[in-house]
């Protein structure tokens, strides 16, 4: 059988998005397209040390672009990282930002672009009320995003997540024009991603799609995007995890990550409301935290989300009685009913648990979070904006219970 043709595409939804192997070579031309001559290149220390990053800088210099690198970023970026980047951008007289990396670099870079020409600090733009109106959107620097992981989808997002050192809580920063103007999604930049990070970022993207799909708002476009994103992850995450050089699988995962971040404009939920503060307190990778919390939150939300599971089970090609993938879309068909909803929920839950085991990610917070830390976390969860669109309301006692079960590894309702 002939090899499949390379995957490549140009989209203008939700922003200008160009995907395909080798597309990073278009960066210099893309900068000129947006009028960027003095880019601040924002990345993390790991990416900055890779050969492909040096090649990117060489191409920018050859094109006559005066690039400056800022890489002082941690995996859970805080206010200080943004402040340092803003100072670097101003000193360089940057007229745009090129963001190369995973969610941390992309989030910090977007905040830098927001603040270089706008007043105040990054937390002045926390996603509450109309804080975003404090900024003049026309003064946000143009941004080009080049993701090197397939998880957060920050490359197409209008928000960023930044750690507030005053309370160790992750705060969501938002502006409608925080979204990068152009994305170059090159799967070749993700081929060296270690299996564990491939797994964690992939399940981060899955959590975005899942929570968006289950959010109670009316948004059929987001639902369709989320379902297809989950299908792509189910089909391609095991392949990329076990065969890191599979360019097609890596391409599909990049696309799924962008789809998740596009879909979650509909809303997120308790998974993210938990993982934000737990990640801030423990330093746990965001995708790993989402992967741990997902089944416990599914069980908690079961009554509110069961009716949505037959369509998801079909998209994942599951049998209604278990989490085994099938060749077609059979298994969860026929007339809608409570029994079929329950069967579909069980199938999706079993499938997720099996996938997480296959990927070798933790099944609980045992050894990662101590029970005595829970009382301080509960109010942080209640204050997280993601909780507002959880399909089921949550009391402080219920959140404490989910956290306790996540430590104990107890999925019994």
C-alpha cells in the first residue's frame, strides 16, 4: 500500500494556523507578514538548548531580523517570569514576540506581548469581570506561536495561566486579543518529546476537549470540535507515545491540542479547577494533574454528564459494555435511554483508565499531595473560574471528598 501523503493545511480559524512538517522555515517570512522586525523570541531553557532552536535563530538572522532570546521560564511560570520578560522586551525595543515551546513559554510570551505597551501588572488582567478592558487591544504586540508540545493549545488561546506567588494559586489572564496572530505547527519539532511528556500533554488536550464537551452551555460548534479532538487523541496518542518519530501521529496531536483550546471557549470544569491550585502548590505538571483528576471528576459529575456519553463512546469507537476499541462505530447505538447512557459512561471511563495505565501516568495523588494540604486547597478550587462551567455544582465538602478520593485512589462513588 502506498504511503499516505504528508499532512499539511492552512486555516484561518480560530486564528491563522499553518500546520505541516517543515513549516518552521516560514518563520522569517511570517514575521515580515506581521510587520515584526525586532522579535523577542520567548522559550524555555530546554528548548533553547536544542539544535532546531539554533537553526531557527540562524534563519532569522539571515533574513535580517534582529531577534533577542528570553528563556528564563519555569514549567509553572509565575509573575516574576512575565515581569523579567517584559523588561527584556522593552530593553530590546521588541515590536513582536515569537513564542517557541510548550504551554509555559507560550503563556509567558502572550503576557509579555500584552504588557509591553499596556499599563499595570499581569494579574491586573486576571479573568474576572471586565478586567480585560484595562488593556488597549491594539497595543498588544503581534505574536507568532510555534508549539513544541501537543497539549495546552495555548497557541490558539485567548488566555494564559500564571502562578501568583502571594497565594500559590494559578491565575487565568485573559484578553480577546491575547490570541497569537499566526501559528506555525510543525510536528517535526515534537519528535524528540519524551514519552512521558507526550502522554501528559496528550491527556491535557483530552481534558480540554472532554470538559468543553461536557460543559452545560449551548455551543454545537465547540461540541463537534471537542468530539473530533478526542477521536484524534484516542487514535494517535498511543502511536506517538510508543513510536515518537511517527510524524503523522504527531501532526494529528498538534491539531487536537489546538481543537481542545478552541472548544474550551465553551467552558472547562472541575478537572481544571482542581489541577490549577494543586499544580501551583505541588509543582505537578498540569497535564499529569489533569490525567489524575479526570476519572475522579467523571465519577463526581456522572449524573450530569451521562447523557452526553453515547456520542463520545461512538467517537472513541467503544463497545457499550467495555473500553475496547472496535473497527466501526458500533456498540453504543439505538434508542436513547438511561441504561445505554450508563453503559456508555462506563465504557468511556474504562477506556480512559486503560489508556492512562498504558501511558504509565499516575493513577492517584498518593505521595504527591498530603491530606493535610486539602483544607487550604478547597477555597482555591472554589475560586477558580473553571468551576463556573462544571456541569454539576460543587460544595466545599464535595471538593474535599474528590481530593481525598484522588489521594486514596478510590473511584467508588
